């Protein structure tokens, strides 16, 4: 979507539709106050009213709710609701009169983000039915605002479009979105951006390097696994940031097969990997002055005669042996290799992001992702980045008692805890074995990656994590 910043009268002359936000109990701006409909416009949160300034275009008024409740998140929601109505009205260009919120940059970010994310659709497999008309597309957004918000608007556009690309990857079915497909996307990112290089390992190299977790999960199917490494060098003198994303392109559970109902959604088990890939693309596009290493281990998890079996013992990249007591706990096996590899490659602080446990959905729903970390400072940064982007997180603790639950009977570790309780934490305790003492934060997005149902993230792929990771990189860049 094209995003511009311009100062202009109301309504904007060259936009198909101008959007004006008003707070509860307040009236529309003076310039359109005498137009038909203006007197009835309501400030109630998310309420839409049409105003018709004769011969001067169309205005849509959206309620922003109580002024004292206003924040970036409510503005993203209001922007999405208004933009969705604009699409329904078949407007291809929008102008937004910047409402007052205190900080114009924050306001601009919220409007751009809400508009771009709120009008997202996954259309790749539509359009072949001549009976079903092509949905109208919103092509441009103009902020009627001072030029000082230009940089904030452009950053928001880059981040929101990256998030929508991650949603495309999440939604693409597993017969298209294979490990090779994710690797091809990583190669595209490296080709398109300055300062990004890519390295991709296939099955033989994964086995040869001793990445026993990724190799074991990939045994079940013919689809070749990939270990994807993207490096971005933007300079700066901060520590090298490591990003690791789970890239299971389909999770059947393997021999510990999942129930059939709802299994189609397990194409989204690469959501962490998608968030990492597109966050790297955005970080490079923003030319942030940081050093970055991203690792995405990618494979299917399939049952077959060659699949890894419950009880099998594998050796991870760092030499630890693991009993695979449940083949559906595959994410931690591939992340273990990737985390150890990221440490070896020089990552000095690591964030991993993964649709790792059903337990996190029970604990925190679709509203919060879990953050589990061995480092208070990094955890606070991740939580803070999410607060500002609207991707909420909640920290859960580590404790030696949880670590004890991950001991194996014949090997060093088991991938299945000795008790079911605290499932998200025991999974993270397993991962902690592979980061040495590197500051590390794990973000479990099993509940927030899909079907969040917030106005701008929709009912399916949410792209959760992209803006959070970019914001984290921005904070590190200073
Ligand atoms: N990909 C799943 C996690 C998941 C479950 C995401 C439900 C979204 C909804 C993961 O690989 C998995 O299956 N985890 C198991 C672990 C268990 C066997 C210890 C789980 O959470 O049930
Ligand atoms: Zn699984
Ligand atoms: Zn999984």
C-alpha cells in the first residue's frame, strides 16, 4: 500500500474517502460541521457514521471512544474498522485526518498499522470462480498530518507489510509452503536487501553436522528439511542479536499422531519461522544499525515406517542426548539444534519464537504470548517491545524443579516432561539446556499466531511477532 503524509483541508480533495476520528461527546471538525450527517456522528468506540459534504467527497467518521482511554492500540483497532468499511464502500484511496493523541508519531504508526493489517486478505487461491467478484483493494493511504510524522509512517508501513507477508507464509498450505519454500523466501530476502546473506543446509548437511533433532523430526517424510541462516550486518556496536524461529511446515504429531479434528491448522506451525524471516526483511529495509543472526530450522513432522519413534534416543547439535518420548513434542528438538547453532555462530543474546505448546493456549489464550527467559533485562525488553507494538506477552518463570522434570531415563534429557503440568515452562526448560549462559528469551506463540480475532489481526494468520521483533531490534539499535 502506498503511504503518504500531506497537510490538506477536509475532506481531502484527491482521496475517494476521508476518515475522521472523534472522541466520545465531541463533534466533527469545523470544516465539515455543517455537512449532512455531521450532527449525528458518534464518538462511541468503533461506531461508524457517514458525512456528506456536498460536492466535496465522502467522509467517514469513526468513534475513538473516551478521550482518556485513548492509546495506540485503540487507534489501531479504530483504523482497522474504518479501513474495512472503506473497502466495503470500494474506496481505493483513503485519507486519515490525524486525531489528537499526544504523540503524533505514535498516532501515525497506529493509523498506518491498523489500516494495512486490517485490510489484509489471503487471496492466493481465490479468483478462479467467475461467479465470485474480485474484492476491491485499498491502494493508498494519505495521512493528513505534519511532515514530521513521515519517518514514523514509513517505518510503520514497512513493519505492517512485513507482518502481512508473514501472514501469507502462515496461511500458505503445507503442500506449497514446504521447508524448501521457506528457504527460497529467505534467499529472496537476501537478494533484495543490502547487508543480508543467506546459507541453507539440506538433509545431508544437517545430518553431517550432527543436528540430530532436526534430522530426527525430518525422518518421517520425504520432504527435505532445511536449516536456514540469514545474517544481517548493519553495524553499530551492540551485541549480536540472534533470532530463532520454529519452522515446522506441518505438524501431524508424527507417530504420536494428533487427533484429526482441526489438524489442518497445523500448517501454521511455522509461524515463528515466518515471523523471523519477515522481521529480518524489515530490519534490513529499515537499515537498522545492528548485527543479526537468524536461524530457522524447518521440516514437516510426519508419521511413517521411517519416522522417529517414541523412546528413540538422538544426539543434539551440542552433544546432549535426548529420549524422544513423544514425537509431537518436535518443536523443542529442532529449536535445540538451532539455538546451539546460533550460539556457535556468535549470537550474544537470543530470542526464539515458536508455536511450541498447547498449554500456552490454556494459560494465556490468544491475548498474550508467553515469555520465558534466563535474563531479566532481555525479558523486560521483549515485553516492552510487545507493549508498544500491541503484541502482548506475559512472563512465566523458570525453576530448577521444572528442569528436573525434563531428565531422561536412559539419556541426558527427555523431550516429554515427567508430569503434564506447566507444559509451556517445561518445554522452555528443555530449550534452556541449549543456550549455555547466553541471555535468551523464548516466546511461545501457539495461542497468538492464529485466530486472535482482534479487529486488525483477523480470524486466521495474525503475523504475531514480526513487529515485536523489529521493535526489539530498533530498541537495541538505540
Ligand atoms: N505445534 C504443537 C503446539 C500447538 C498445539 C500449537 C496446539 C497450537 C495448538 C507442538 O508441536 C505440540 O504438539 N506440542 C505438544 C507437546 C506435548 C506432546 C508435550 C502439546 O502442546 O500438546
Ligand atoms: Zn507437535
Ligand atoms: Zn509443533
